[in-house]
C-alpha cells in the first residue's frame, strides 16, 4: 500500500526515541510492535523496548524468549526488556567503570535495599539506561512500550522530581541529561494510545495534562486502537430501519443497528478526546481474525500506511 505524504507515523519514524503509553488494556504493546514493524519496513533499524514487562512483544512476533534479550525479532528489529537490575548494572558499569568495583558497591545487600527504597531512583536508573542506548546508537529508532498510565506518569515524571530536589552535583548532571532527551521534541515523541471508551479517554486526557502541560514533554500524537468500524451514514440507517420490519431480516438488522450504536458511542468519546487534546489522531481498526501469532502486527502495520495527519 502506498504511504501518504502526510502520514502521521512518518513523523514518528523520524525520531530517535518514541514512547507509547495509555491505559492498561488498550493495546499499546501491540501498537508499539506494529509501529516498529512499520518503521523497519521503511529502512529504519529499530530497537524495541519493554519496561519491567512480562516479555510480551516477542510473542507478538511469533517468538518465545525466556530471557530479557537483547534478541532479534525480525529483520531490522531487535528487542530488549529494561529491568531494574539490568539498569542498575549498566549504571554501575558506566559510572564505576570496573566490574569488581560494581560488585563491591552495588551487589551489597544494604546498598540494594537503599536503592530500592529511594523514591524515583529505580525510574532514573531505567531512564538512564534508555538514554545511554539512544546516545550510543544514533542511527537506531528506539521504540518503547512504556508502562500503563499511572506507572507511565511516575516513570516519565521521575527526572523532574529529582531536579526539583537536587540543585547541583553529579546526580543533577546525570538526571539533567536524561530530562534533556525526554523533553526534546526533535529527538523524542510520546504517543498516547486509547480505545473508544470512557475510562480510556479520561485517562488519556489526564495523561496529556500531566505529561504535556505540567512536565512539558513532547506528546505528539494520539492513536485510537481497536476501533470497530466507521459509523453508518443516515441513508443506510434509514434503509436498515425499514428492513427491520421484515421478520426474516429483523435479527440481522437488529445486530447491525446495535453495532452502529456502539460505533457511534465510540466516536462520541473520540470527539471528546479531540476537543481536549489538540493533536493528530490516528485510527486503527480491530483485527478480528489472525492467521498466526504475528498477523495482528502485520495488519496493524498495513493500516498505518493510510493513517493521515488530521483531527
């Protein structure tokens, strides 16, 4: 399928870091995987990242990996799960340089407990690991399946919380480096994934308020996922209402009209989202039938070809 010139996802694919967040259950993991496949088909090298996850993305590519990677999932796409332990080890190796020193300092039980107890420190370590990957792989598009809304807010707000408390020194410099990456709309974009339901839209509105208006982070697009269909136009509805009078057609027509009501309600929630968030909205429709485990990603990636910028 030909990609339109004003394709919404083309802008995201030009970044170095793209993070997807949203309410749990909206399919943001699938959207992140589909976007990675879409970008890889256009020549980008992609590092697909989960954060403290159950390693869901490999399964969506038809792979079952028992560890946290890195692993190759498809041509042009590698994957890794960012964990606190891996981030802590990376941080220690970067800052202390020598493995023996890392073990002597960071693997002491009291030190581990201290690090776990300090608010926002585990988030800073994970984000520091992410920023390190982005800095040292300049030609790679890093796509992050970020945690769901509440944990996602906590993760992305952590650098600002530290900078509001610490005013100078090595920690301030390290966290400023992380914050600079997250806040730079030339390098970074955040996409909010929703479904056409009340709770999902409410959380997206709250997440946009927190991330964009309060934290000044570059939320740049909305993705409405798992949409049912476009609403029926008025002439078709009138025709169905007339057909409803025929006994043989009544059950099927009733089902069609009920589906239309669900679709219309879904669109009303999306209209509310459009009114509250001045960003382009991409619409991705539900993938009902799947030939294999990787089929949903392929089909969503194909839908992304026709996702135009617009409201």
